[in-house]
C-alpha cells in the first residue's frame, strides 16, 4: 500500500484479474502513507474518474493551444506518466504563443513533479524562490514550501496568492499544518 505507482497499476486492472489481497490493498489504498494531496489523486485515479476525464480530451490533433497542452500534461501527471507530464509542461514554457497564465499553470504542474530544487530550477529556468505568485501557481508554491517544512514561505506565498484570487478555502487545505503555525 505504500507504493503509489504499484497501486495505480493494480487499480487499472480489470476486476477479473484481482486477487482478494489485491482488493484489500486497493480498498485501503495508501491512506496514512502519502500526503493528503497524493491520497486525493489516488482516490480520483482508483475510482476511474481520471481515466474518464483523460478520455474526454480525445486524441491529439496537430498543434494544440497552450491551455490544452497544459491540460494534457496535467492528465499525464494524474495517470503517473511523469515523463510525459514534464515534457508537456516544459513545452508550454518554451512556446512563444503561451500566455503568462498558461506559463504559470505549467510552472505549477512542474512544482508538483519534483522534490529536487536544482532539477526544478533547470526545468523552470529560474529558482523556485524567484517565481512570481499568481492565482494559477499559488497553490503549488504553498504545497512546495509546506512539504519542505518552510512554513513562513508557504504562508507568504499563500498571502500573495490571496491578493491574486487564490481561494482562502484552498489555502487552508494546501497550507495544512503551516497555517496553524502562521496564525
């Protein structure tokens, strides 16, 4: 149950291929072994909602808008196809026709895919600390800082995000235990 990738693979198997131990592991899932946001992603994927949402995007047809490219990258991340997600987000960052909002969405996606600050700096082309907070990336910055135990930076990013339209309810969920310390 602690291996999220194995659980994702098991969840995609048809029920005929399940052993009773498989069903028990899928029922428990990674509860208590991964972060709340990872558990949420697990629940969406294991319920089949992610597969249906991804299928609704249809097949890629030629050059797509930056927004659709970000959406496809998000879908890849939700399906644990990390390399495809990274490639999609990085592609949006390099596109001349991508808006600032599209780029912030792509940066937010990349923040959720790596725990290594040096790797992220390479992907983003700048250090995480120098990113400008927007409504599109505030949640990712808050989570990034919270998961590293830098609560002061998480709260500061959240406060800047609130000024940009970041939902206070979402801030409470993303900041978690940091919010209590911040208050």
